[in-house]
C-alpha cells in the first residue's frame, strides 16, 4: 500500500514525542495508508517547514508542539476562534496550500475528564499553573458551565493576565496561598513532578481536601505524580494527563478528516493508551 498522506509533529526537542505512536495507531485502526513522523522544527527553520507543508501536496496536516505553538501563528492563513483567543495553535490542517490553525488541547482536557463521568455543570474548579497548557485548559473550562474557577500560580501577574484576557469567572491567587477546600475539581497544569523530577510537587500538602474532590494532573509520566499520590491518599479519584494527550490528538484527527467519531471511540482510546504506555515503559528502561 503506498503512503498517500503524510503528517508530522513539529517541535524542538521532538524525539520524546508520543504523537507518532498515537496517530499511527489511529491510521492503522482506520486502515488508512498514511504516515505520521517527527520533525525537528524551531524558530530557525519554521519558515522552511511551512513552505514545504504548503508545497508538498502529500502533507495533509501537522501537530505543533514546543516551541512552535505561538511561532506558527504568523504563518496561519485562517485561525480558529479558540487558537486565536488562546494565542497558540497545536493542530494545523493544510488545505489547497493554505494553513488552518486550531487549538485542541483544552477540549482534549475537558473530554478526558468528562469521560470519567465528572459533571462540569456547577462545578467549583481550582487550577494550578498559568503557562501555555493552563491557558488552553482555562479557556475551555470557561466554555462549560462551571460555577467558579480559581487560578493559582507561583507568579501572580501571569494568572492575572489570563483571568483578565478570558474574562468570565476566574479568580486568581498566589500559589503560596493555595487551599484545596471548596473544590469539586482540582487540576495541576504545571510541569512540576514530571519525569525525572518525580519527587517534586507544586503544593506541600492537600490538607483539608474532601475525598469527593476529583483531582487531575496534566502529567502522564510518571503515571501517578506525587500530587496525584497525595490526592489518592486522601481518598480522591484521580486522572493523569494521558487521556488528555490522546484526546487532543483524536480531536486533531477529526479536524483533518472532517469527522466526529474518533474522540468518543472508547476502543480506539484504549488501544492508543496501551501503545503509549508500552512506549513510556520502553523509554524508562
Ligand atoms: P507549559 O507551556 O508546558 O504550560 P510554561 O508556559 O513554562 O509551560 O508554564 C509552566 C507553569 O508551571 C507555570 O504556571 C509556572 O509558574 P510560573 O508562571 O510562576 O513560572 C509553573 N511552574 C514551573 N515550575 C514551577 C515550580 N517549581 N513551582 C510552581 N510552579 C511552577
């Protein structure tokens, strides 16, 4: 079978990306003769990659990761509403030599939590972090019918900036004033606790948290960060960031192929999860 469409994830560093495993698993599952690969792209060569993407008719779309989520914006011909407000794109579709930019991170997060049965309707939400990942999640949280949102960040100005840009219900607090009480959903949207710094945690303790608080972390390696371990010790249900990673990718696939039956395909989600877990394990050996 000849490969008729090519897809990439572009970033720097890029070797660690699980996106090829995720997307190639989807192509195999759908029996599509497509291939998805990594490309080392940064501020030095992003313009030549864009030229290639516009010229090469086989390039159908690409995923965008650090440091390119903002760098790609000036090259985009048409930017989706979410990517425009967030100021970052993680998914690009190439159609007739034009680039269409989207942000699927926040909705990937929302879907990953909804599929656990969590009800956002009227929920009191607290999020730690005000970086790029937090921005996308906060934007999407403000689209669902939550009751309140508190953003905790080490440096307050970044949190204030997000809250004022997005409007809505967001309150801001310094991380040192963190408290997990009066909260239905608590999110770590920082990279604190990620491999290899597995004993780090964005907060000292979760004292006072109620066991019916749902606790999530955008980190997926380790499978249980110190933050999630602390939450489990308090009896809370937890979810790591692996489903968010998978679902943002499946929403990207839905954009590329103009379909809507992938991000709710549990069989496919489980298959991808198995493949990514195998790769994480192999990388840790
Ligand atoms: P990303 O795009 O992956 O979200 P980022 O934009 O660098 O990465 O944001 C990282 C987030 O983690 C920020 O909220 C950052 O807090 P600051 O805005 O104060 O820098 C947070 N963060 C990083 N290291 C931290 C630490 N040691 N303690 C608490 N927060 C930390």
